[in-house]
C-alpha cells in the first residue's frame, strides 16, 4: 500500500503541481529512502520538469530497490534515446513487448519512434497506450496528431477535441487544422475561438480565424481578425500584409494600399525578402 507521502505526491502530480509533488515524494524518501512509489513518483515529476539528472538518479535508485522495474528501465532508455543512443529504441521495444508492459513504457516507445521518424510505429505504440488509458489526453493527442499527419482528419479530430480540453495550445491548433482539412469551417472557427479565449496572447489562432473568415467570405470578420493580428504585433510586416489582403477582398483598395505601404516600411526593418517582393507586386498591379 502506498505511503501517505506517495499518495499526496501522486495527487499533486495529477494536478500538474510539480513542485508540490516533488516535496511530497522527497518527504516520503526522508522517511523511507527505499520507498518505490516515492522513487517512481519523484522520477516522474523530475522528468516533467526537465530535470534529467535528478530523474536518472531516482530511477537508478528505484532499480536498486526493484530490479527489472519496467517503467524505470523504460524511462532510462527513453532518456538515452534523446541523446542519440543507437540501441535505446531496441531496448524500448523489448521493454514494451514484455507481458504487463504499462502505459509509460508504450508512451516512451512511441516518443522515441516518433523522434526517429517512424510515424507508423509511433502511432501503433501510442494506440496501445491509449487502449490502456482511454482518457489520457497525452495519448489522445499523440494518436490524433499522427492520424492528422497521415491525412486521416476524420479519425483525428475526435481525439484532438478531447486532448484540446486540457487547454494545450498544440492540441487546440491541431484541432483547428483537422476541422479545416475536413472542410468544416464552422467547427474550425469554433475551435479557434475556444483556443483564442484560453490563450489570447497567441496570434496563431487569430490568424486561423482570419483565414477561415476569408475562406467563408465573411470579409468583415476577416478585416477584424487582421486588425487584431496587427494589434498583437504592430511591427510585423506579415500582419500588415494580411490586413491589406482582407481590406482588398472587402472592397477597400485604398485601405489595402495603405496597409501594404506599411508592410513595405516594416519590411525594411524585419521580415523575409519574399514578403517584400510580394507586397511590391501587389502595389504594382494597382
């Protein structure tokens, strides 16, 4: 039975309160340095914090207490794979093939295969993890993004919709992409609006809303989204260029010219030369 420290740490870990989880697991290890639940929990927390050295130390301590601990061996193999260890993926495959291999072992294998470019293998591993934990937003995200990558937007969007409920901007952005790939602009707009509400500081969703408005010929909305983009990044020549496109489409050629002239001025200070050439061509056609 887990100690009260391990239970408290696991609860904090589930809430993503990583410093609190570390404190709870560390307190448990002060009471019992060989507590396997606290050692594993501490390693998990340190991995999420990106504290590689501390995670490896906890994992090696856990293996000294519980030799052959599958999850500990898997985490160490995954860490080795991130450093280019050629044999790490084979070790991860062997660990994941063991009877009773758990969620973490499968997620680690999927991550390593993904990093190596084996997307089919990664999707299979993440799919096995999802079967073990159908509500895991991490597994939902990974399977969803791989389905979208291979062109299965219909199979991807329900998974990404669940993953996006966490407020993760990556999941939200992929959900917007999936709906657009399905040619469902209403759903794409709703997803982008929800994402924008949760992360208003990111202009990626404002740009998606801008593009959706142009696609659906909601030109007043396109202009408003372009104005929002420019307010977020006033020195961006790209945002000024997009504003000009929206104004032109909305029937305001003079306003479009002013926006494009501003894009040219800003591109003297920043911005790719290709954008400057594109804006000059647009102005030259008028």
